């Protein structure tokens, strides 16, 4: 099973009374390495793993209250966004990607509505990009464009 590190990072932090950050790397991602589990091709190949982890995080996350509940919801939201980007922008079968995304969003709406609410606007944007046949490369170009950064982060064009 891949991507279970989301659970390993989320649940202990949610239950901890205090946390001591250390300047220690336990593992590192090799960015740009196609053999890494975080590469787009591998994420798509293992999309079922991400779905399983999302469902486990949903089941566990609903049991928390207060700040821990919000932390779990936000961590689940981030993994859901990764799932949606992979489904909607990386899958060459656009229709299958939309169906997979719709099924997961329907699940979240019923099972973890807070995460659904956090994610629905992002999903709508990603589905629009999917229908326009804009893939991951085009999406990254948009995110790195001066115009997007000016609008999103209110920065100058210089």
C-alpha cells in the first residue's frame, strides 16, 4: 500500500498533547524521478491506494473533535485534492477520470461533508480543466504564471 504516510502523519499529530519538531529527515522524495510513488504516472497507476487511504482517513477523522477534527479534515482535503488532480488531469481517459472524481466527491459529501465543502470549488475548477483537455503540464503552467500569481497572491508582475 502506498500513500499511507498521510495516515501516519495525521493521526498521531491529532492525538498528541505536544509535538517536538526535530531537524531530521526520515525520508525524502526524489522530485522528477519517474520511479517515485509521487510521480503523476505512478499516482494514476495506484489511484486505488489513494482511494483506500482517503476512506480510512474519513472513517478515522470523523471520530475527532475540536482542533484535531479540523486538522484531520484539512489533511484529508489535501489528499483529496491530490486524488482529484490525478483523476481529472492525469488520466488520458477524461470521462473515466471525471467518473472517478464524481464518485469520490459523492462519497465525501455523504461521509465527510466538511471535507466535501472544502473541496467542491477545487473540484469544479479541475473538472473544467478536464473538459478543456488541460492536463497536469497545462495546470502547472497556469499555477506558475505571473497573471495567476498576481491575482491569487496579489504580487507585482516584476
